[in-house]
């Protein structure tokens, strides 16, 4: 029973951490909206990057806290998150006005969409992964979220909590990206350009607003 509780606690903690962080959602939404298919991969790659970033900053803190300015690195990363969010938002709005896909939207049908690998998809996946790493490096809140590990008497409980924490991050962002991407796809497949562009604009502005707030208040 304790084993199950520890795993579930890790999942719930990380899920709440992700979905209550507007900077997380703002970083993923524009990429998920632009994905023609399989938008869930955007959230998955962001999650993987986030976990890697947390692991890196955690290892740096534990192993080199007396030699490296880990807290300064984390602080600079937080400022960089805001700048990146603004860049992502501007990119999304730029795509809205320059995309050739927008101009040919009325000529496309749902059954014409083929899920072929493309350079744009790979770039979006890499960008999501990179931003996830940056988010993982930013802020000491991640240390606080992992503090329960120090209170476990058994190593198994610590492993289960961390495992659940990683699962929660992946599930939350993958599902969020899937939902956002599906809404954008439906607007495209129904040939509703105004709705699709509205979703794109909202995603871009959301990222810009959160980015500006992050820079001024973090």
C-alpha cells in the first residue's frame, strides 16, 4: 500500500507542478498548435528535456555546489526562460502570417494529410526538448518538489517517488499537447481559417505575455 502511495504521490506532485506552471504550458502550446499531426510528441519531448534539465541541475548541486555557482546558473536560466517564451510567441505569430499552409488550407481535406517525417517536425521536437531542458535548469522549486525523497527510509520508496515524478511530467504535458493539437487540427480539417488563426494567435500571445511577466517578476 505504501509503495502504491509513494508512486502516486510522485505522479500527482509533478502533474500539479506542470499544469499550474503557465510558463510550461506557454512553451509547448505554440509548437503543438503548429504540428499537423501527432502534437503529443511536442509535450513528450518537452517532458524529456525537463527531466534531463532537472537531473543536470540536481547533479551539479549535489556534486559541485561548493565549486560552481549553481544557484546563479538556475537564476540566469529563469531569465532566459522568459526571453525564450517571448521568442516562441513571436515565432508563432510570424508563422501565422507567413505560412504557405494557411493560403492553401481551403484546398485540403482531412484524408489528404499524410504523416511523413519532415525537417519542420524534427526542428519543433528539438526546440521543445531544448526548452524543456532550460525549464528543468531554472528555479530551486524543483529541489523543493523532490525534498520528500530525503524523508524516505527505504531506497525503493525514493526510486518510486522519482519514477512517479517523471511519469507525471510526461503524462501531463503529453496530454496537454495532444488536446491543444487536436483542437488546432479540427479547425484546419474543417477548413475554418479564422478559428485556426485565432488559436495560433492566442498561443503566441500567451507565450509572449508569460515571457514578459517571467522576466519582470522572477
